[in-house]
């Protein structure tokens, strides 16, 4: 193998590593956003259920 081939292979490995890290960072950020939306939705459902029980207590 020539030195040029080794340098090209090293550059390709570095490029794939950086692209892989950016894709991984993107997937992690998307996962965190989806988790926040889900937890917010669950919180709204919990609050609505809590207030529903509270208003039922007041009616009696």
C-alpha cells in the first residue's frame, strides 16, 4: 500500500467518524425532544385527571 492510500483511508475513517457523531448527536437531541413532549403530555393528562377528581369532590 502506498502512503497516499493510507492517508486517504485515514481521511475516510475520520470523515465517517465525524458524520457518525453528528448523526448520533442529532438522534439523541430528537430523542430528548420526543421525551420532553411525551412527559409534558403525561403531565397534562395527570393534571386534568387530578382536577377532575377535585371537582367531583366539590360537587358532593
